[in-house]
C-alpha cells in the first residue's frame, strides 16, 4: 500500500498553476481533472454494474479464506471513496472501514456504494484553483487532486479483484462485454 500511495501521490504533485494551462475550452474545467474524473467514472461504473448484477449469495463468495468476499470488496470501495473524497473536499474523513463494518447485505452495500459515488461526484468537480490545496491522507500530506488520483487508482485496483472473482465464477465482467 505504501508504494501504491507514493506512486499515486507522485502522479498528483503537478502544481495547480501548471494544470491551469490545460483548461478544457469553453468549460473552465481543467483537462487533467476532467480526464481523471472520466477514468474514475469508468472504474466505479464497472464496479457498480458488477455489484448490481451479482446475487446476494455471490456477495459471500471468496476464492480463498484469506481474502475479502465480493461484498466486502464493494463495501471497502464505498468506504474508501468516502475517505479519499472527503480529503479532496477538505472535509472530515470517516474511517476507511466504516462501510465494511456496517453494510452486510447486498441492499445495504449497494446503497453505500451509490451514496459514495454521489459524494465523490462533488469531489471530482473541484476546480483547478483548489486542486493543488494540501490535504492529509493516510497520515501524509497530499493535494486534493492527489486524493482523487488515489481514489481512481484504488477503484481500478479493486475492479481488477472483481474481474478475477467473476471469471472464477464463470461470469463475464462488465468491461469485457463490449
């Protein structure tokens, strides 16, 4: 996780003044934040599709006893999104495992996931001026856009877990259905 966090933080250390030069024509939006939001939406969209499709019984599936169940992965994503997007918004960060400890059914996990996506949508709407504002994340100083970068990368990482779980169950993951 340390190397993962360091890599994500390094990717997000571009000064806000440099990123301001890449504004999307006519929108006032920063092109790098727009691209980051697009990548996040793709990953979280695939996670959401898989989470909606799998049955309640599938939520208890784990390939081996030492890894999270499918449901635990989805609830971990929801909880992590709340934490990282709170950092990006400069708000109080909840415990990363708060959702994982409380949401135990498919309905509860999906509700938490949908709510975390709604919350993060506000974070991914930050402007260039606030992208470089420092924030604390996992005990280290980052930037608000750094927190968003880590969130997008983290979601992609766990979508990879979900792909593996689905393939092990003979299912085709959302991203492979094109």
